[in-house]
C-alpha cells in the first residue's frame, strides 16, 4: 500500500474532496487527485492554504493525520482520528488496565531497540558505536538505571563530529530545527498506527505528561528517532544555513521512506509501525509476552 506524505509548503493551494478523492488545486497548474487511503500524513505550512470540512472528515475517516505548521515550518498542532478500530473500546480498556510489570517490560524492549539504533547510526557515520551496542544489552525492565539517558549523553556528543558542543534543544535553530521537523512527521506516522490499532495515544507505557495527548506515540517512536538523526548528520554541516527549506524537507521525507528490516523482511516505516502496534495489543491481551521491535 502507498503511504504518501503530502507537504503543502511551496505555494497557495486549495484542498477538497472530488468524487471521493483528495483534490489539490493550485493556480495555473493541473489539479492533483489522490485516493484518501493512500494519504498517511498531510503537512500544512503555506500561509495561503484553504481546506474544506469534507477534506478533514474524509482524511480522518481513512486514518490520515494532519500537521499544522507555523510560518517557520515549525509543527504546531496535529489532528488524528477519533475512531480507528472496530474493537477500539475493548482495546483501550485493556490498555488502561495494563499492569506496571507489563509496561516496564515493554519499555525495556523499546529502550533496547532505541540504543541499538543509536549504535548503528554512530557505526554508519564514524565506524564505531562507542559502546552503545553493549549498553543496550544491559537495559533492565523499566530501565531503572536510566541507560537511555546515559546512552543519549554519549550519543549526542558523537553524532555530529564537526559540532562537538552540539546540544539537543527543541527551541534552537539549525540542526535542532531539522530534527524537530523530522520527529514531528515521525510522531504523526506513529500516532496514525496507534489509532488504527484501536489504542489511545494518551495512555503511554512510560511517558506521562498531562499536557501531552500523544504519549504512547512518543513511547513507540523512540527506536526510530535515529532515522531522522542519521539523515540530518549525513546531509548537513556545522554553521551552515539550515533552514527548513524544500531540499532539507525532502531529505527528511526520503529518510522516513527508507525500508527497515523487520522480522527478517524489508518493510516500510508505516508497515512496521502497524505491526508493532498490533503486537502491543496482543501484549495487553496477554497473547504474547513482549512487543515486536525492528532489528
């Protein structure tokens, strides 16, 4: 199945529904139509975009996610479907009733996978993982030793070799802004899979924030952040003008389309998230011990 990420940042446009299809209209250009079932994420950035109510309704009906950005391309809001699965009420009840040992076991798998992914990113960039691979194997249930934090400190000081004083800062510019944008799209892809599985994005296994409606998406996206990190590290240099322009966005989108190895097969990020969320449902149902994670 095709999963389009539709970026609307270059020019004014009107988005509506025509004969059941998403229709994109731009002045002096032929109309573009897409089946809604092939649209995973729509990113709205340009100041002169207009949308019909029918577009938002049909997008949600087919499980798509909408991201609204400000005039600097910074993601400001995200819209996800309310209903995503025919057993949603039952699934959410099981999710809410999950025991702490189950949640800790799931979090252990997530953090192991995250640190392994960080190790691979450093290996690909610099020829060594700086001990992160071995660190991943020491993660215990619930990560009581905070190996996630220990790995992060080692990882960020080595990821950008040409910027040794780099610090991860969500409010900073440059590489941080590119990371923020990539993570926002990744988060939308994850939230889409969470809703499609009939799970509630506000009920996490680890993250807890009364002001965050997508804590489960934030949990499940952790092992995939290094996809964005690697794309930024490979395609930027310190002190460059790193605006969120068309080319930099293209690099991030292409990274998210890179096939992943999952259960011995090459699968898309969208498909992997679908399978991970389905496995989490089985964990909550007591049908399997732990969540699936990418190799």
